[in-house]
């Protein structure tokens, strides 16, 4: 709720609250209501996440939903899985966190960053961009995604005319914007977070802002909240990508009713699905122990019968049927290592009012590398 990823917090909190409301309305998990212990994950520049995890572990939680940023998760993953608690992230994509570090207790509900890089590179090629400048924040997420994107762009026949790393806590970004301007790109890709508003302001001052050069955003800086801090119309035509299938209108309606005034729904679906998957795994295991939940998380998304709500999925489990939960973010087939075996990305476009809609222009299937499992 604070720091460089605070623009994502309200949507995730709304998704979590909606999932808990629906689960408890259906009778809860194993006949008991679900209780939540809310806490701020902050960002990589503070120790807030570690403090929050200490408090939650002291309350004997079975599972933790979060964080969204891989750099934040990297700070706390050893502490969480070392305590024998399940960790399900709505938005971690960095491959380095998968498998080995998770001890069978870490799961993520988006495809790896390698898949996002491929989608971005294909989008740029499809739209005829050949001279690309890549700006990325100096952290685990930014460095990994920018590296993957650079390789994919070169493979697609494009030229990376500038690859500029920056400090997410810097006061100004005029030097970085000048580097981009000097490279004469025909497109700019920004891989960042909460500093995006300041970066776009600097790019605009250097005549390489979205009004002059097409801008493309990665998942963590695709945000109506951040765009509100810019002059009206500046973001028109800017595109961004985020994991997730076409949103179900019923989910969006329920989310809006439960949380009026929500400006952006980014990652609300994945946060909602994280809670649903944990609850259904506990039901399938007939246990709320972390190890039992973890063992079933890879099963409740890959069973024989598709279901899309907690009530319908629970009815199937009660009848001894195996389920394939298709969530608000799409199907969620998790491999043994905790990563998705397949996924989808939406491509979103900002309008003249500096906002993008909840549904993307198009959706593309993501090729998930086997090495990410």
C-alpha cells in the first residue's frame, strides 16, 4: 500500500476482499469462515514487507498472498517458506524466484517475464518499430525483463538503440531522457513502477514522450493511477501489456459493487484467484495445513471438470470430482515448480483521457518456457 508499487494495492485488496466475501457466503473453507490478516508489502527500498511477514507469521497464517513485485518477494520468500507457509503471488514474473527457492510452497499466477518479453517484442515488430529504446528500473524485475526483451527484439530483427538503467528513487530523470533522445528511437519501452509518472514527464521534456514517440509499458507500470498525474491527453495511444484473460463482466461488476471508486483493476483478478486457489486447495486436501494446501494447488487447476466460482467448484469437490478452476484471470494450470504452464496477455491502449479500459484491445497466448517450471 506504500512505496513504488502502491498504485497496484487498491485493486489487489479489492480482489482479495471480494474472494473472501464470496467464499464465506458459500459456507467458508471446511465449514469455517476465512479470516484475513492484511499488511503492507511496501517496496524493495524499505523493510516494510519483512515486518509485515513477521507479524503475519506470528498469527499462524496458513498462506500469504503477495507480493506483486519480484524484488519485494525476494526479500521475504526465504522467511515465509522457511516457516512452512504457502506463498502465492498475484504478479511475480522473475524466473529466478521459481522452483529451487520455493521449497514447494511458492506459486505465482502470471507467466514468467520471458513470456511477457516475447509478447512485447512481437507487438513492437507487428507495429513496425525497428529502433527501440528500453528504459528499466534497477532491480530484479527491471533488469531481468529488460534483458529478456533485448534478446527478443534482436531476434525479431529490431535494434535496441538504447538500454538505460535508472534508479527508481532518483529525484529527476532528465539525464536518462536525454540518453533516449540522443538515440533517435522510433519506440520507447518503459519497464518500471511508481516512478513512471516522473519518467514520462522527463521524456516529454526531452521530446521523446508518448506524444512524440510511441510508448510501450510493461505490466507493473501499466496504471490509470500513475497516468492521472500527467497532463490530460499525454498518454493517448500508449500501449501496455499485462497477464490475464479477457475479464468476465460479472467479475468486474461484482468488484465495482464491492469497492466503489476503484480507478484501476490491474491484478485484482490475480489477487482474487490467489485466495480462491488457496481455499479450494484446502477443501481438496481436507486440511488447512500449508503443506496440504501446497500439494493441492497444482491439482485444483488441472482436474477433469472446469468450474469458475467457489460455490460450483466446492460442490464438485464435495462430490469427489477433480476440478480445473478457471479464475477471473483465466485458467490456472500450475506446474510442480509453482509456475503457470500456459497463460495469456492482454494488450491495453490508453485513450485521450489518460485511462485505459479494464479489457484489452487484443489478447495473445503466451509461450511459457519449460525452464521456468
